[in-house]
C-alpha cells in the first residue's frame, strides 16, 4: 500500500553560466571552492590570491605576498586560514580576515605545484617539482617540515588529503597513496605523467588524469582499473580533474577550451561544455551542489545546473 | 602692587604685580584677626596639636606623653608562638621610630631627598676641613678645587657610555657570543647513581625550539685587581679607615675621584661595594658587637696554633726554595704571556691567536774565515751555445764550470729510474719487475692512440654521408672502446687490484673480459657472461667491467706498489638504500598497455609516518615502537662503486663524442638529439629495447608454431628479432651502452645550458605527432616503426624526429613563452589576455546549448541504463567493469564516432584491445612467473 519512494532527482550537470569573474590577476592558475562551497579562491599569475563570492560575483579580498605566480591554494575547514603555494618555492599560510601572512614555509627546491590542508588544518602538505611532498606543521614554530615524502622520482603535480591518507600524483607516472593508519605506501603505475589526482567522495576510488589524454578511475584498495575516460585533450599542460558532488560524473579540463563530463559508471561522454577559447586549466566542483568553477585564461566562470534559480542563492553569502 | 584705581588710559602702560585685593562688599566690617591664644595647629590627620614645653616648641611622644594608648598599656608584640612560629619578625630601627622620624625632615627619611653632596647648604665643617688639608698635602696641590667643581655623579661616565652602547648591568663587556642552546649534558661534577633519568623534552622540544642565530652577551668578568702592596701591614689586613671611623657612613660613601689608582678600579663601576652592605658604626675584631648586629658568633675569635702550619710539608713545590717566595724570574714567562690578552675590538675576519708567536731565537753569526773578503766577483757564464769552440775550451779549462752546468741541466730531464741509478738506490719492490719500462711504453702507446683517433676523425669527416651507416657507427663505438682502453688496460695478472674480489665468479669473468679485450676481440664477454643472468644484468655488468678497466688502468704499477689492500674493510662500500624498490617499469608499461591494472601495476611498501604527523592527523602511529621514518632502509652493498663514478672526460672519449656529434649533425643539422623526459617517442624506444624485446623474442618462439593468427605488428617484431639473436643482442647492447653513457652529458646540458628550444621542440613534436597521425594509427606506432627498421640505431630516431617536426601548429605566443622559461613537468597554459573573451562568450554559450540539444536524446537513452544500475552501482562496480570491458567499448565506439574529436582515441583503444586479446595467455603466463623474475 505504501507509496513508492519519491523518484530520486536525477543528477544534473552544470551547464548554465551564472557568473563570470574577471579576475584581473593575469592567468588564473587555479580556482578552488572553499570547504562549504560559498566562496572560492583564485590563484593568479600576478602573484596575488583572491577570495570571491562566486554566487554573487563579488571580490572579497586580495592576498598579496607571494614572490611569483601562485599555483594552488586551499582553505581550512573552519574558513579561518588559507594556504597557497607558488613558483617562488614557498608555501604561505594566510589569515583570512586580516589578509596577513601567518607563516611562510620555505624548503622546497623548486616551484610548488599543489597544496592541501589536512582535515584539522594542523598540517599543510605541499607537492613540488623537486619531487617531494612536504608536511609542514602549523602548530609549532619549527621552520622545517615534519616529514618529507621523497619517494617520487619526478615532480609532484597533484596532491589530495583525506582524514588518514595522502594521495599524490607525480610526473614519473605514478599515483602514490600514503596510508598513515596502516603505515603503508601504495604506488600505482599509470605510465604517463600524472597531472591531477582526486579521491572519490565515498573514498573508495581514486581518479588520475595523465598526459595521455586519459582519466583513470582506480580502485583504491586493489589498484584495479574501474573506468577509463577519454575524449578530451591533455598532452602538455597540467590540468585538473574532479568528480561531481555525488560521484556520478567525472569532469576534466581540456586543452581545447572545453570541460568534459563522463558518466562515472558507463564511461560515456555526457557533456562537453564549451568554456572558452584557451586552455581550461583549472576547475573545482561545488562540494554539495551541482556547481562548477572553471578557470580559463584570465577569468573564472561559475556554472550551475539548468534548473538553478538565481533567487535560490544560499543565504549568508 | 597694582593700582586698582588708575584710569583706563594709564592701565595699559602699567604692569600689575601680585593679586588684587577683593573689593570690599558694601556695608561690611573688616574681620578682626584671630588672637594668638585662639590660633590652633592641627597635624596631618586633623587632630589638634598641643605644644609642649618651653615656648610651646616641644613635641609630644606616645599617648599624651605616655607609653600607653587610649586603652591603656599592652605589649603589642606578643604573638602566640604556637600559631606563628615561622614568621619571625626582624625588627629594624624603623620599627621603633615615630612617623615624624620617617618624614622628610626626620632622622630616617623615607622619601627621596637631596643628599649632602648636592645640597646647597654649607657642608659639614669637619669634613670640609679634612678635605682642605688633604688637598694641601696631596701630591698635586689644588686638586680639591677640581673636586669641588665636579659634582660626583652616581654613575661614572664610562658606565654611561657603556650603557649607551647597549651594555646592561650584569653583562660582560665585549662582542656578543654565540652560545649553544642548552644541552642535556649532565654536569660533570654531578654523579648520577643508579639509573640515569631519561633525557627529557622529546615531547616539548617543539616548544623549546631555539633559533640558531641568536647571540648572547659575554659573561661578566671581575677585573683582576693588580694593586701593588705598598704598606707594611699584614696580608689581607685592611685596618680601620679613619674617615669611616670618624665620619660615619657619609664619609665612606663618597667616591673620591682623586684618590690613588688602586681604588679607581673598584670604583669604576659605581660604588657597588658600598651600597651592598651598609654598616653603621665601627665593626671589626675586638670591637665587640653592636646591639643590632645579628652575626655575633665570630667576635671572640680564638687564635689557636692549629691554624698555623707547624711543619714544613712534604710536597715541596719543586723549585728547591722550600717556601722561600723569592721573585721568580723566568719561570712563569709563558703563563704571563697567556694572561696578557688583546683587549679591544677584533677586526672582522681575524681571530685572536691562541698561542702567542714564539720569540725568534737569534743565532750568533758564524765565525768568518780569516781570509774572507766581503766582495764577490762574478765569473762570465759559459753555455754550450757559444759559437767559438776555442773560446769555450779555454774557458772550460780555466774554470772547469761548463761540465757541471751541463750536468745540472740534465738533472731535470732525468727520470726517476735514472736518478735512482745515479743515487745507487735499489729498485722498488713492485709486483711487476720492469715497472718504469712498462709505464713509458704505455705513454707512447697512448700518444699513438690519440694520433690514430685524430686520423680516424679526419677520415670520417671526408666520408660521404651515405656511407655513414650503422656499421661505421658501431665501428665508432668500438673505436671508443679501443681508444679508451687502448693498450693500457688493467692487466689482471700483474696488478693485484681485484675490484670484484667479493664475488669470485664475477672477478673471474672480469679477468676474462679484460683478457679478451686485450686481444682485441670485438664481441667480448659473450662467452664469459653468466648464462643465468638477464640481458639487462649482462649489459650492466659489461658497463661495469668497462669502467673498472678504465679506472684501474690509471693505477699503474708504480702506484700499486705504493698501496696495499686494506686489512679492515670500512663501511664505505655500503649505502643506505630503500629496502623495497619499485619494480621494473617495463613490466608495468606492458601491463598498462594491456590495461591490466591491479597487481601488475601496484607496489606496496611499508612506510613509516613521522610520529608527529600521526599526532596531527589524529591517527595512532602504526609503528609506534620503531624509529624509522619513511621507507625502511637497509645497508646494502653498493651495486658497484662504478655506479657512482662517471668516467673522467679523457681526451679519447671527447674525440669519440665529437665524432658522434658530427655524425648526428650530418644527419639532422638543425636538431641536436637529446633524450628528454617528455620526448615520448624516444622514451618508448628506450624502454622497448631490453625487456620488451626479450619478451617479444620469447613470444616469437611461441608463435612460430601458430604463425597464422599473428598480427602484422607481431610479425614485424619477430622478423627483426629472429635473425641471429646473438648479433642483434650485441648490437643493441653496444648501442645501449652508447646511450647510457650519454645522459650524464645531457643532464649537464639540461642544467647549465639554456636549451629551452629543444625542450619545446620535443613537446611540439608530441602534439604534432598526435595531430598528424592518421586516425587509424596506433598510439605506439612509433615504437613498432622502430622495430620495423632493420637496425635500432639512434640515427633512425633522428630521422623520425626530423620528419615529425616540420609544421608548427603552436601559436607564436605560446612558443615565446616556452622559449622564455625552462620548464619541468606539465606546463602551465600561457598567459594570454584576449580582449575578445567577452564577445566570445555568447558564442560559446550558444554552442553549448546546441551541444546539449544534440546530446539530449542520446542521454535519455542512456539514462534508462543509469537508473537501473545506479542503486547497485557501488557493489557491482568492479565486477561489472571486468565484464563490460570488451563489450562496452564497441558501443562506445559507435557513440563516439558522432563526436569527431574522439574518433582517433577510441579507435586506438580498440586496437589496443586487440593486442590484449592476442597476448592474454602470454600475460597470464608472465603473471605466474612474476615472483621468479623479481629476483
């Protein structure tokens, strides 16, 4: 007699351009949502880091202090701190409200490609082209890292952190996963230089993009190939990839100015979203809603699903 | 007084002084002054004060001049000793004083008041007089006048200056010193019994972190008082200072500037001495103890004889003086020198010498011979070049000088052996009897080789380009070997240098190898190699032998006779290497090609996270009791010493290098070839040649029986590898060695030369290759192409590169950027500020809509599938993937064909799958053998 459960809303893909942020900071090297998706950070090639509200399209703050272009940034879980890294070989910890530099971590021998906070923002992890991942302590005032993960044979291009794992993609064609709880290192050979890695939301799979224009979904525990996604073009540049908010789709930047969406299970191309003429270098998926930020050349675009109403903006932004 | 009644005009000119009286109010009488007897005086608390005594000027004490209080008399100090036994109240004179005594004009003022020295009132008469007398009697008359002029400051000018320079009391004077942060080193004087405490502070070391570059002020040093003893009193006896005794405290407190020098040192830093212990009155032995003094135990000191030495002690100081303290003249000279130090600022870059330079010993001039004349006449110098033989002879006869000259000239041209013969020494006991002959012969040979090489170079230059094929190339390689080793190879029989002494088999192989090289065999060491070794190992060993031979040839017998083998092996031949190495990439490469991800591509290591990192991640330390961090390391033999040594760039090798380079330039003039990481084609090729070739060899043998189903690629491969494997292997190894020796040079260039153009060109090629390949081509077509060609020389690679690098699709802006910076890893997209982005966007939006509309129906179709599968997606994900692998891609292919972008890649996928189908058995077989191959 019971009514069938309401039909689950089919996952929508962000196709509608809602905002276009002219960042005015040179090329936007990376765009990142904050932890709840209300704000975003853009890393500019003019040494600046900017904080935006992408829903309204307003610039909130500019953080300057890097000595060279900023390559990646991340926000802490409580939105009180930011970390960024750049080609000036430093990792910088910022205070969000005051815009002041709290710490500068020096030690990498080359430009720093990627940076991540751990879950409690007590450690900053940074991957550099000097083929090392360094774990910086935010708690104490020691200037040297807690640990240096130098197993990579070539530059570390991408880095993700879960509550007990560190996932790093390296140009030597391997995806390494450091499991702190088990005390083990898993190294998966991809073959082609890895440009971007990420965990799935359920924490069961890892996604790796490589320079052979292929994304691979690997089982985290066994390293088996679960899916392969091709169609886009990624042969030279360090481009991002990500999973959608419910792990239903895989998204990747492309060098032909589009963002490609694949169905995670089917592996079929669902959508190629034309973003711009130039290379789409960075993208970031909203953590809970179908929203996508793309960075191409000097501006960032914010895309929402077709049914999205502008009035439905989350309050308090 | 102002004039209140002055007119207005006058008012401006008059100045007013004082305060004007208030104008009297109308009709009021002037108050009568209070009569004297009614005037009262109140104290500070508002109580009426009564005047006592004569002329009412006395003062009252106590309660109405009694010792009691309003309530009567009570001993106020009684406290039960049971409760308050501990706090013993020390009563000072102040406790018995009245408030008035402590006030400004009392006898013990508490407030800051002007001291006598600065008070303008006339000073103490007696003191004045004493000073006056002292001024007259002192050596310099009139110093008291100066003394009067200068009011003594509490702080001397020196201290003031020091303070301005940043000195603080308690610090020493001098440059700041670097001090080690506190160490947990136990005090040497403190003995620890039982268990020593664990070194504390491993937990809180982060908090105690001290930066290294902090300097501290030096410790204070008490100045040494070098006062000569001029009085006749006993040692250490001070006597009574008459000024102190007579004038009390104030006389002693006054630091006199013009006393004799002995006191100056003590007064230098202010009168610390006096302020410390202010003693009132006269004190000292035999003067008794005042009522207020606490220490009274030593007043009646008894002089006992036991305090004195009655017997001369046994240990005599050694100066045979027996207590006689005569001034020592030369004894302590050194010590004295040490004590006198340079006090002052030491210039940068200099440091104080710990030892003073020894005084030069002067020697007396020798006694002159009796017939010595202090003038010297020079004889004319005669050389053999002189033309006139007659003159020469005459001179020779007269002086006898020429012969000796000639001998002396010869002396420098002699070699060691000749000198030895002249001196009559015995020959060195080396392993080879005729050491020096051997050496010189080698030298000659070497020179000859170099000459030959130069000739060869000339020949190769004159050769026409067509003839520069692989045979000449391999000849060049061999030539390099010959030249590098020449005739000067290490002779295993003569030298007892055994680089592989640990591994006797290897040593034997090495000796055989050297022997065969000496005999000039071209394909060396084929017979000597261990049949159980893999091709890669064999190549590695050959390389090693080669390096060893070159290295040990330099240690010629002369040297070898000087050195002996170490008796105890030190640990230098062990290196810390990660215990688990990532497995060979070649296996994985093939596994990736076949999409056999999983066990084949995964390496699992034990990894030790730092303790603190675990703490920060809120994760229990998985290896809480191990001290290892990172990958566990083991001490292992270095694979060989020669892994870490690069061959020194001798003349011969550079020649061969130039030959190689010339050849390359001839083939592709604009493209100096350099293997780069991003050069995919080259990389693949490199990886191919060892393992995969081996695999294909094995495969071809298997496939001979079933030749029909084999694909074209396989055929090609087998064809290349089938004929005469021995030779093929030989060639490939030769070439490999050539390749392997080169990257060091490349690395060097990559670091130091600005070779960005090459990098960019290689990456251009990558993209270009992709663009130019026909859609049906296989991604690894290049490698197969290489396999197709009859020889695997680098020359072919050159050609390939040249072919693929003509068109330039890269936009000029991008190229500029690439030229500008040397990049490693995936690049960042170029910075381009396109003004057209705004107008571009609507277009892109429109196109997106179009695309959506196009894809809508397709999507709907697929959605049925998605819906069904969505629920069990996660459980089934893995299984389904495996099942679907083959089937799905065909579907995908058809789907994707509509999308023009993806045609080639999907095709390539399907092609790869065909390969997988073919060789799955092979792969399974290899999977089984995997553990065996690992070792």
